[in-house]
């Protein structure tokens, strides 16, 4: 569906953005792929990377806080992925206004620029932290989710369609527990700091996350919140695979952390449809109409919850070792 089309990705210099661009270039023949971000250094690094040395790749310096700049960048664009966000949980608590400007006001700007420019489809990336948020970052992403779903009301029939994709931790992403454990494993003490051994987390690879977004573009009708079915494990399981010989220091949950991640809360169960490889949370707005009937899927029971400690696949030691193989030390001969 991306052949001879123009695609723009906000936050395109991030890990997701770079993987998404590579995937599009490898599997389709786009007219243009526009990398929109405010990080000129990362853009210059991408330009020097042979994976992006393609005449179809364009780099557009700009911030999602600037609606005029977004409108300029989106001229002639068919599809938009909104991946730009401020994400560091402690920083959000100390700088709430900055997170609101980027994650909430920026979301509004992306919606309005997409409508103004006649973009066909938009997918915004969300996070498990948007569910029953206990920190400001999660609260801003919940607002963002609501903004993108409600945007379908303003688009009208035949206008821009908006959907959201929500998933958990990306394996090896910056600030996640895996690079932390690797750093601690390689330190002089080699001791790991663990919040709670029984804490559970969803794990998805960057490739699987990107592939899921691509599939959602193909199937979306506008208004859905897509949630992939992904496996989970305990923090203790991760520690035992990353650093099996290290000892642990249990430090307790940090402010803003949850014991288990939730991708679909019980309160949303009446609106959830289950498919073979994913769930869809249906919007409650009137624009949705009879779209429920054409989607298929099976309605979930009242009180259903999709969390890292229930209704998901639990990774065993062998599966987790395979998933984390790129982060394990090379065996010595």
C-alpha cells in the first residue's frame, strides 16, 4: 500500500523511526519517506548511513510543537506515523509543562496539520503507561490517544482517518531494564539492582513493533486502538538470562512504576474485540457507527483485562534467552 506514496514519520530519527524507514524502503517503493524531527545531529548521522542513502528519503527539521512547520512538511503526504514524544518518566514530573507542549499540544498539531493537508491515514504510537496512568508521562499519552481517536469526528466521511497503536517495552530500548542490567553485569561489582523480582513486563522486538504498525495501516478504518498480543516475563527472569552469575539488590518500585503493565484495562473490556494476533479497543464516539460489523473479531467478556501478569503468553527461559540473544555475552572458547 506504500508503493508510490509519500510517508512522513514524526520523531523519525528515534529507534522506531529509523527501523520503520528501513522497513518501508526494503519492502515497498515509496515516492518519498520524510523523516521529521528536531534533532539535526541524528538527521546528519542518518544521512551518512548507507541504509538511508536513498533518493526517496527526505529530512525535514522541525518540532511537533510548530503546526505551521508540520503543515509545510505534510504537503502531498499520504500517510503519517506519529512517533515523536518526550518519554522520560522522572523528567516529566519535574517538567510537566514541557511534556504537555510536546505530547498533548504536539498531538493536536499533528491532527490539525494532517486534516489541513489531506493526509489519508495517520497512526499514533502509544504506551502501556497511558492505561490508568500514575505518572505525568502516562497522563499526557492518554490525552494523546484520546485526541487521535476523537480526530475522526472532525475528518468526516472520506477525510483523514486516525488510529492508535499501543504496546509495551521494546527489547533493548534506551532507559529500559535490559541495557541497565548489561551495564551492571559489566561493572566491577556486577551486582544488579532489581525493583521487585515478581514485577512483570511485556516484551516486543523493534522489528515486531514496526511490522505491526505496517499491518495496522493496511487494516485500519479509523478510530481503533490496536494492541498486539505480545509475551511477558518477570524482571527476575530477565536478570537470570542477562546476568545468571550476578547477585541482586532489591530496591523496591520507583515513583511512577507499576508492578504489572496493563495494555487493556477492565473498564475498556466492553469495547474490546479479540483477533488472532491482536486486540482492538473500539471508540465510544458516534462516528464509529456500523464499522464494528465489518471488522469481525470476538467481543471480550465483561471484566477482561490484558496485562503482563494475565491473559498473555509467559516466556520460558529458553524463549527469553532466544529473544535476548543479541544482548548476551559471547561464550569464550
